[in-house]
C-alpha cells in the first residue's frame, strides 16, 4: 500500500475526545472533552502528572485501548480521516507504517531472542514488501542516523548486548524505518541518564527535521518539552487546561495549574532558604471522585465558591490569540504577574561537627569473566576508586553522577550491605567499613538510614503503615511499651505531615508521594543522624517532589540530620544541597560547595552534566555540549583519566597525559577540588554553562 496522498491539513486532529474505561460497577472517565491538533512537521508536547490521561490519549490514537476502554465522545482524525471509521486492515497498515510509537521502556518494544538487524528489517518488509537487501540498506541508514557507533556490529547484536541508551536509540530507529508521518513519544527518556537523555532528545529533534515527521511528545518534564517542542498542551485530571506555543505558555501562562506547576520546580535562582518551592496543596482527584465544576478547584489559589464549582468549564481563547486557550473562568481577572507570596523564609541550620569521614575508600568486585558458567579467569569491577570526603551535622551533601558511576555501591558500603575493599569509613571517629549490617550494633544501624528511590518496593504490602513503623521502632529499641511505640508512631506521621488515621491504612491505599513519606518516617524512627536518600523523588510527580523535598529539609533543620542526597537531577541538587560531589566511573572528579561546583571552572564532566539538564525557563541560555559515546564499563575502564574518552578539552593537555595517568586531586579554592590535568590558565578560560539571556 502506498502512503496516503500528500496531505496539507493537520496530521492529527483530536476533537472533543472522551475516553472511558468500563468496570463491572461503573464507567470511569479517563479523558474528557480533549482537543489538540498536530500540523505537518510540528512537535506538540503533552504535559501532565501521572494519572492525568496523557498515555490514554496516545493509546486512543493508536486505537489500542484494550477491551475495557472505549471512545465515548468526539473524534480522532489522522490526515483528515476518522480512525474510528477505518477497517482493521486499514488500521494495521497505518500503525507502524504511518503512525509509530516509542515507549518509555525500550525492552518492551524489542524481541530479546532476535538480532537487532532482523527486527529493523521486518518493518519495511512487512509494511512495504521491499526486498531483503533494500531493507538491510535502510536499517543501516537509520542506525547511522541515530548515531550508534559501528552500525554493522549493532545490527548483528542481540538487545541485551546494548546499553539502555543504545536500546532506546534502536527503538527510535525502528520507529523511523517506515518514515512515519506521526511519531508518538511516551516519556521516551525517563529511564535514561541525563547526558544520554540530552543526546537522544537532540537526535529526536534533528530527525524530526530531516524526515519532516510530526511529533506528539508526552512528558512530565517541562524542561524537555521546551527543548523539543513547538507547541504544548497541559493536562490535568483528564482534561486539557491550557494550550499554546511554548513561548506563550511558559512566559504568559493563563491557567492556575500551569502556574502552580512552574512554582513547584526548582529553576535557577530558587533556594531552599530564601526562595522555597511552593508545593501544590492537596492531592490529585481520583477519576471517579472528580469535584463538580473545575477539576483543579479544590487545589487552586483563585477558587471562588458558587462560581468555579457551579458549571462545566470549557476551553476559551485568550483575547487576541485564538491558538492560546485556557480552561479557567477567571483567567482574565487574575493578575498573572503578581509576585509569589513567599513562604516564611527559613534560617539556614548551622553546620556542625564532622559526623562521617570517608578516607581512600575502594570497593572492587570480582566477577567471573564468563558469568553464565563461572570458572575461568575473573575480572575486577572497580566500582569505587579512592573516595575521600567528610560530611557534617545538618549538612546536605549531594552525590551526583550517572548510572554505573558507583554512587549506589558507596551507599551499600556505608549501610553495611557490603564491606569495603580498602580505606576507611569513620562514624564519630570509629571504623565501620568492615562491619556488615548484621554485626552492627543497634545504635549504628539506627544512626545510618536510607530512603530509597522507589517507594513502591520498600513497604510490605500486607502490613498496615502503622505496623511497619512500629516494627522499625522495635528493631531500634525505641519505647518500652506497645503504647509508647504507638504514640511515637503517630508523632512520626505528624513529622512527615500525614494524617494519623493513615496508621491503619494498607500501602496500596496510598499514593506514591504518601508512600515515600512513610519511608521517610521509618528512616527517622530511630532518630537517624545520617540519612542516605537515593534518588528519593525521581519516581514522584513534579508537584509531589516539591512537597517531599521540603519535608526532608524541614526534618533536617529540626533533627540536625546529615543528608547524603544521591541524584542525577542537578536542578534539585542545586536547590537543596550545601556541597556537591560529582562521581564518574568510581572516581570523585569534583567536590565543593554548591556555588563553586555550579560556576566555572568546572571539571569537564561537570560541565557536560550541567549542559545536559533540561531547564524549563525560556530566559536561560545553555552552552550546548553533547557527550559522544557511552559510559565505559567499570570492568574495563579507560587508561589514565576515566573521562578522557569523552572529554572535549583533552586536546588542551600535552603529551598524552590524559591517556596514561590518573589526574591528581587539585585544590582550586578553599574546599573546591577537581581531578583533572588541565592547566590553570586553560581552566580560567571556562565560561558558565547556564546563563540568563539578556532581555
């Protein structure tokens, strides 16, 4: 079948779409009165928090709603034709050929038992009936297009032989094989590291231009939408609440939810003491419990009883601009430029004595060279190389780096889940690096606690919330009687700002943000002095992130906790940390106070990391640095400087020093160190990566 004739209207036109899911008991509306159109060659972003219906819209376009889902109103037109009126054969032809979708998890789209080349060649052979040779040539072309090294070797590999970033590029290549008119991307970079994400996003943007593909980009990350899209649509609880061009919505927002979203993300200039983030109050409504009138009403600063909850609210055009619309009765009455009412400004807690000292810590693992059958020679994985730093009372030290840099390995050694290969960890002056957790005394275990990335995995699903906190109190020996422990449990729920009634709830009755709070309450049950927070907010929605980070900061102020905050999100790190430690391939490549690390001179890796972070602010200009190649393996690290294979400054260092010698640790200023061979005069020429553009 040839492609549909050239078409110059909207590629995708969704008009007043409503989708419901039917259970035995009731109809649950997932999307209501939703309209958006995508013009040829245009990229439209769909932004919203989890549960707002953005993926349901994508599945509606793919006509893949399962047997419970149904379009109950409105229409979805592709190149002017209603998808609901097409036969199953026509739909099959369009899917994958004209409309392609890229999912969040690359392995969900790849067949683990089939070589990459064969999977790519299938697309044009099935859809267009081309010959094997032509299909191979095309596969080679797209794999080169998505900037994968050694394309022929890639085509001959199985999916498990590729890293996550490479797998995601293959999925993008597969989607492009038939040169589709519309590409739907559903959170395509969530599972990737920032520098890989930056490369993939740039790739998607360039390929969109090269192939003239229209895109619907679904994400909860406003910074990414700014980097990739022309227009965007903001969704809340199943409805579109604001639509317009990137510039209109970012700089001239006309809906209270859009405004609240922006106030809850840490943009440059936010600061935990003087400019705290403003979390959105209350919780997201469940689909079968939506309020009357405006869905955002119960959480809105501008809510007016008897008016906002009295009628259904439709999308209205902003006067003078019919492509910018808002679903708010009061958008013309609100002063959008009024300054934020800043929450009470907090005094920064005084940093106290050194609680934790790490000295030349190394952690090596021995693995069999043939992991499947064991035996043979062993290889050494150098997960941590000579880590040295101190952490003080009431201090937040951020540990930043990409996956595989050794930050979680370090956390395991600190917690006693692993023991160190060499070096020391001193807690209040006594060594704990060789004491596994089962041999640590109760006090040490209670002193060092951890809050994990995924709140869903850390709670026991068959125990009430209260019982889980009481268990922790029993283990830490807190309270003499059951009554005393019950009382302490309720105090801990107060501490994490959860209603006391939650003690009798089961974890499945809690949202992700609420579960994460229970995890924090449990970590502080024994009066923890050091809390290792491993990506504690990356699984949560933006508005919840602000509330959970604020909570951590408040508890830290009251309890004088030392917080080791492991993260790859530099915006949050900049917002809440006092000092930052940057890791790459087991080495600490830079450490210093937050301001020192975020301003030049940088270690070249820190510079690339800063450039990769998407920032949701149109007034920011970033130096554009995309790292070539993937992170090397810790089993086979490069000789000399661990970063030399990807460093753009390498040419400035004479005599192959970078290839042959691990750089020494150098003091740039008081408390600021980097591990780099670059001479001082070259370091001094470095420009800031993130600049606020002149008006």
